[in-house]
DNA sequence: CGAAAACCGCACCTGCGGTACAGTAAATCG
DNA sequence: CGATTTACTGTACCGCAGGTGCGGTTTTCG
């Protein structure tokens, strides 16, 4: 009852690394099973087809990412009472985390799937969509708290600002991968931080 | 000497649309030739293999994108003498252009290739890299001009700021495609615009 | 010990990328 | 106009990957 899950997650580890490194289409089942030391039958015992593997990977990826964001920004808020400064610390921590990845961020599974759309079924696409919307909601909540206390120098929609966090990460990852420069993603996160720092300003007494 | 080029570019049109819609791996040569009304032999007469098609598509994509940026920001600068306000107008125009795309931005070929890495050879990857670097250079030049005249509220690296333009577009495209919401990309471009507006401020006399 | 769970082995089918090569229609140029 | 490229068509074939089917075997756990 346990060895099965172990093998399954080993397959998923190998598959995720391969898919992020060279794309979904370029990752063959054969090379996965070879590295995992199992047979084709063994693979299809765990996953009905390649799409099922993709879905399992995405679900795991999203939950790990959620936990990461939760932990990071929760810890940041503990370091500073103020919602704005807490969030800024969170972004700093995020940037440092990304900078510590030895070969740069390996890639975002959601973006991988987004650029391989029709290889997947409706379920996988809706999963991606829901994850993006949940991130919007998450950061929107943080910005709502900040906006309660601070004035804004520019009248921007807080949903768009929340999306900017995801967009910055996604854009930074694409650039980091394309340029083969691990620094770009952390830099871009700090640029976002700079914007948020400038955008919110002490409330003026009226 | 002309009909050949015509067929070739028709193949490329069909291929580009298909690749952006469903990824490179999911786009078969067979469906391309079917839609183009030619045979497999005809396809391989124009392109030695799938990688050659990818390379040709990328080259065309980059040059079109370059022309687009050139035209757009040149025109914007004509509308306003000031480098900052000219650039802000350029971003506004870019946002409007993206908003006018009926089904949202179809996707960036460079990002597509970045998430399908090993499907392509070194040449294609270097082409992507050079394009990204040229965009950095392009926007860096614009920001240099702005920085000559304006103070900055936050001391950020102008290369990172230049990269932010590309990153915003890439991130916005990923989000627009994932959420199936054409508005996200133009919104994110306007967020970038808001940042640049806040970042640069009238030079104080010393 | 016995029954699931977790595989292995093998055969086989399909579709796709790609090759090879001979033949042909159409455009172009002297 | 005639000859030569250019731009294809048609056919046959190869190898690989995804995927199916199913019978057999080992491992694990209650």
C-alpha cells in the first residue's frame, strides 16, 4: 500500500524534471521508465496515459506552489506587523529563494502546459485556470489589507496588481530560461517589489 | 521564383497559427500540409525538417516583432517630444493594440520554443536568446534617454527595467492564454506603464 | 497463509517524422 | 519557342513513440 505511491512519485519526479527541461512533447515515456528502472507496463499501471501523468504532475505542482506561497508570505507577515512591509519582505524572500536555485528556476508547469495546450484535455486546462485565479485571489487579499491602510499614488485595479505577481513570475521564468541567466527572475521580482513600494504611500490625514 | 515563396509563406502562416494554438509537439506536419493543400514531398521541398520550419518561423516572427516595436515607439515619440511621455504613449498604444486582438494574443513563439527546448537545435535557441537581448538593448536605450532628464524615485538597474517590458509581455501572454481572458495582457502592460510613470520624476534643481 | 497490489514480458497496432527517389507540371529565361 | 530550373506529386519505406491487451510473476500487507 506504500511502495506503490513511492514508485508513482519517483516517476513523477523524473517526469517533471524532464518535462521542465525539454518540454512535454519531447519527453518520452520510454526515457522516464528507463530512468525509473521500471517497464512500460509498470508505468501504465500507475497512469492510464500521458495525460493522466500530466494531470497528476500539475495537481502536485499546484499544491506545492500553494504551500510555498503560504509559508513564505505568512512568515513574512510575522516578521513585520504592517501589511505593506510584510508583503515587501515576502517578495524579498521570494526573490532570494529564486536566486538560490543553482541553475535558475526550472520552469513553471502551468506555462509549459499553456504552451502545449491541445496535448491535454479540458480537465488539465481548467486546473491551470483555477490555479491562476486562486493566486489572483490570494494576492488580491494581501493588497486589500494594504489598501485599507495606505493611499495609492496611482489608481490601479487591485486585481490587476494581484495578477502582476503571477505575470512577473511567469515572465521572469521565460526570460531566465531563454537567456539562460538565473538572475533575471529574482531581478524581476525585485522590480515588482519596487513598484509596490512606490505605489503605496502613507495615508494623508484629511 | 515567386510561387515558391508564396507557398512557403502559406505553410508558415498555417504552421505558426497551429503551433501557437496547440504547441509545437502537437502540431503534425500532416495536418499542415492538408490545410495547405500540398503533399508531404512538397513540404520537405521547402523545409529540410521540422526544425528548419521552426527556425524560419522564429526568424520571421522576430523581424515582424522588431518592426512592430520600431513603428510603435517611433510614432509615439513623434506624438510627444519628451522621452518619458513618448514612452508612456508607446506603452498605451501597445496595450491598445493587444486589446484589439479579437481572441487575445495568440502567444509568443519565443516562449513556445523556450518551453519546448530540446525539440530544437542550438541555432534556434541562440536565435531566441539574441532576440531577447536585442529587446533589452532597445528598451534600455529608451530608458537611458529618460534617465538623462528625470530623477528616479527608486534606484533600479535600467537593464532590469528594460527586461521588465519583455517580462511583462511574456507573463501577460501566459496569463491571457491560461485564463482565456484577452484583457489580462493589455492590463499588465498598463501596470508596467503605471510603474514607469511613478518611477521617473521631475529633476529637482540642486 | 492468502489476497490484493505492484509490477514484468511480450506481442501488436497506429500515427508521425523523416528518407529516397522517380516522375511531372509550371514558371522563367535566353 | 525551347530548354532549364523550380516547384512540386506519388509511392514506398523505415524507425520510434504512444498506447492496448493480457497473461504471468513477485511483493507487500493484513
